[in-house]
C-alpha cells in the first residue's frame, strides 16, 4: 500500500511516499481502507520531536516516539474510510461499513490502510457525510471536549475562548454553545464572522482589542491555541474562575499545584482522557445538527509536504484534510 513515511525527525521534507506492507488485522481489529485523513498539530509536533518546546519536552517526545529515530514511520491520527476486513472477534463492524475515528500514539493514518481495535476510538460515520468531512471530526473536538468537561459549562456560565479559529477553538465554540454557556470568541479580523457563525454570542478581534484590558470578566477562559497564559488572564477571571490550557509544561505544573477553595486556578485533565464514548457523543451531535468540523483546505495525499507546511504557518482555520484513494465514495 502507499503511505507517507519518515525515518528521521526534522522539517516537512523528511516526509515521502513509499510502498509499504499492508497491515493485517488481529482478532479484535478492523482494517480500514482510508479515504481521508488530516494533518494536525500532533503530526507536526511528533515529526519534529517537539523541538520548539524546549529540551525537556523534546526528550519526553523522543521517549514516547523513539529516542534516535521515529519508531512509527507513518504519521496521521484521524481517519475516515471503509472497513476492508475484520478480525474473527470483531462484532461491532462489518466489511463495507463507513467509519471514522482517531488513532492513538501509534499514528498510521497517512496511508491507504490502517488497523484499529474495535474497542478504540472508531465509530460508524454520521449519515450524509463525505469521507473528507468526517476525517476531521475527532482531534480538535475531543481535545476541546476534554478541556470543557472540567468547567461545568451550563446556562449562565460565561466562557471566553481564545484562538477560536483553530481546530480546537472551532470545536470549542460549538461545544460550549451546546452546553448552554455564554460564549465570547477571540480571533483575528478575518475569522470573526466564522466564529460568530459557529455560535459565539460575542466576538473580540485580538488585533484591535486586548480582552485582558477591557474590564470584562469570565467564569472560564479557554486558551484553545496555546498562545495565552494564566498570569495574563488572571484579572479577567471571576473569583473561583478557571483557566483551561491546551498544552504547556508550565500549565501542567500549575494545574497540579494545590489551591485554596474558591481561588482562580488552572485546570488540565491529567492524564489526558479521550474515550470512545466521546467519539459516539460527537457523532450524535453531528446527526442532531449541533456540531460540524470546520475544514480549511483539502490536499491529495501526495501533497502532504505542502499541507504540512500550511499547518505549520499556525494560521489554518479549523482543519486540513488529506484525500487518500481520491477520497472517493465507493
Ligand atoms: N490539534 C492537535 O493535534 C493538538 C493536540 C494537543 C494539543 N494541541 C495544542 O492545542 C493548541 C491548539 O492546537 P490547534 O491544532 O487547534 O491549533 P491550530 O488549528 O493550528 O490553530 C490555528 C489558529 O490559531 C489562530 N492563532 C494563531 N496565532 C494566534 C494568536 N497569537 N492569538 C490567537 N489566535 C491565534 C489562527 O487564527 P488567526 O489567523 O485568526 O490568528 C489559526 O486559525 C496548541 O497549543 C497545540 O499545541 C493540539
């Protein structure tokens, strides 16, 4: 099968197309013929061994994905496609089913075929969706959901979402709205209309206004793009308010520190938890018309380097999709 492989950590041009062996499903696994996948920040960070995040994070990244060179040669975590074969113990899926999901740290979706355990994050595709629409359902939304679950969002709770136009941000706005919260979304001028259309009650253009200086306060501030800090946001939180980060070693330390009852604090789900039932929840939301993944650009698998360079601009809006096998419905 064709796959995008890499044998050393480095810039996007370490990626190349190669013919590799097709995986064979184990007893409890499903073999998926992939029609669409995505390039996201996990792929980018892993490919360069998180070298921009400092020595400690780079080392940790290499311990997970291979100290000298990548243990898994194929990146890609999100997928949508058709079940090509199933192991003897599989009961939830049958050959021909249209499925989508999110793989784990073993990656493998930038390829024509990939195996997934049936108990892992794989589900039947929502009705009426194309493969390219279904591939980016999980990653941003599961990250957003994992963070927002910490915040007891409901009617009357006020949340500000910073970086509302990214993969996590566009999902976060829709989910916070679904949970009934009052949503303020922060993005640059060109993305204001989009985030408003996703359900933000009000928007702030960060190129014109600094939300930390306008005197408004929130119950929750969600930094969906890793560009803000608890320190800078603190005065914009209500007493007892929560700051939800998406990454950063400092944030993890802050989240682990004990805090006084009722104090403003950083909350981060440790260890990260993105269970299969959340994938099924997203599917339900899509079928109820309450959520849709935002797609910025779609590239053929062959153009993975170009797609990756675009993701690395940190300006993508929502998600970047790769079509595999022409992404065709068959
Ligand atoms: N997606 C993942 O795989 C993943 C997994 C775990 C953790 N994370 C972390 O989660 C965070 C977000 O990831 P993501 O994939 O959702 O990001 P993303 O999609 O790459 O975010 C891109 C968006 O961020 C906005 N942006 C860029 N600089 C900004 C700034 N200074 N202020 C406000 N907005 C800015 C851009 O909009 P404008 O052009 O309008 O500024 C763009 O639409 C990162 O910290 C990442 O490390 C990501």
